[in-house]
C-alpha cells in the first residue's frame, strides 16, 4: 500500500461540472483531490477508506504525543512495578 495518496488539484468550476466522475475517480483510483477556488485551496476530497486510515494514523500520533508528554513530565511507572502488577492478574 502506498503511504501517500496522489494529490490532484481540481478547480471548483471543474468539480461542479464533473462531480460524480471526481468522486468515482477518488474511490476507484485512491487519489485525493485538492479543490481550489480562484487558485486557493478550498477543500479536499478523499475516498472513505483513505479518510479512515488518515484518522487512525492521527489517533496513533496523538497517543504517542501524550506518552511523550507523560515521559517529559515524569509520569512513568518503573518496569519492575508494571511486571509486579501484572503478576497479580495471573
């Protein structure tokens, strides 16, 4: 699986004329469309699977950031204490 979706710029006027074809291409070809309005970014069109994957990756990055913040603030439990607490669950 490719890590990055191809990004195709599409003017809003083209999108208005070819909306069904644009969404079909996004779904079938797994490409993203950067919709522009007067040359400026106005929105993005993604297929549902790519949107889900993007959100799962974002969730993971947020969890990593929270963990790194905990480490920086000293909110950690020594490994031996974790091992001991797991022994209680056996």
